[in-house]
């Protein structure tokens, strides 16, 4: 399997559509985000283990999520659950030098892994990406408001603080249970919601940062 084949499959199956997202998938090499032991599998359309009971997301899930999120140049995006840093790097490529991606990860070793992997593309040096160790269920008020908020782990309900930390006109894309949910903020306290078919995600863990028991 090659990167080119994977991207063609994602386009053929309708997961990748936008030229900017297809271009980002070409520039950000998934092999840079998987552990060496999984290297040969980097271009298969499957999630892969990255340690600490976590995975790098399945390519079709990331493609589907990004198409719903519609990241644009210059936007400020909160990326909850950095994991390997792959989606953080894709988002950084999409928002460009005028934009900002704040990624939160609760497991210190994965925060370091994401930082190292995203660092291969110089996004932190250019001030585009920042990886924070923390509990994303609380959002990240320090840098709010955001144009977009995206989560890579499912929640039972979209937390009120995510809605508060979103700009009017902004969008949240997050798995709620097994439904991929898009929430548009249309007024100070007004939201429009759409839900898409089932996906398998790991749960968003609330509480102590660094607790690896779950
Ligand atoms: N997009 C990432 C990737 O492709 O590598 C996804 C990684 S994984 C599917 C989801 C991540 O969410 C895991 O790294 C997990 O530790 C993290 N996570 C779970 N609960 C979290 C929380 N409350 N705050 C921050 N990160 C959390």
C-alpha cells in the first residue's frame, strides 16, 4: 500500500473531496506519525496502535471529520485528543501561517510524541501549532474563542464549555456516542446540529491528566 493509493481510495469512496484537504493529505505523511514498528502499515485505511491504549485515527475517519470541519486559512482551531499529532499537522497545514492550532492531549507521553511528530514539519516553530498537556473535556479557555473545535474521542454530550469557547459562526465537529455531530453556533446561545452515521471512537476521559489506567 502507498500513500498515493490510500488517497485515491479515500477520494474514490467519497471521504476526501476538497482540493485543500486532499493536498494536505499528500503533504503530511502518515508514516511520520506511526511508531516505527507499525511503519509498513501507515498507508492502510485502519487505526494503528500508538501506545498507552490509544490509536492513530483511521484515515477515513480523519478525512470525513476534516471535510465536515472545513478548516480554512487563518482560522484558530482547538484539536482535542492530539494522540500521534497527525490530525494536528493536517489542520496546521490547512490553517497556514496566519492560523493557529491548539491541540490538547491528556497523556504526557503522547503529548510529547505529538510534539515531536508535528515538529517534523516545523509547525510549532512557525507559531502555527501548540500542543498542550491537559483535559480537553474542559476545552482550553486560555486561547478562546475558536473558529472551530474538533474532538478525536467521543463524548456523551457536547460540553457546555466547548460551546462557550466557540465564536459565533464557528463549528464543532465531535463524535457524540456513535454519531459524528456537527454543531454550528449561529447566535450567542443558538446552535444548529446535524448528525452523521456511526463511527467507532475511544471515549474522552475526564479527570486527572496523566492517569493511564483507562
Ligand atoms: N487524531 C489523533 C491521531 O490521529 O493520532 C487521535 C488519537 S486517539 C483516537 C484519541 C486521543 O484522545 C488519545 O490520544 C487520548 O489520549 C486523547 N484523549 C482522551 N481523552 C482526552 C481528554 N479528556 N483530553 C485530551 N485528550 C484526550
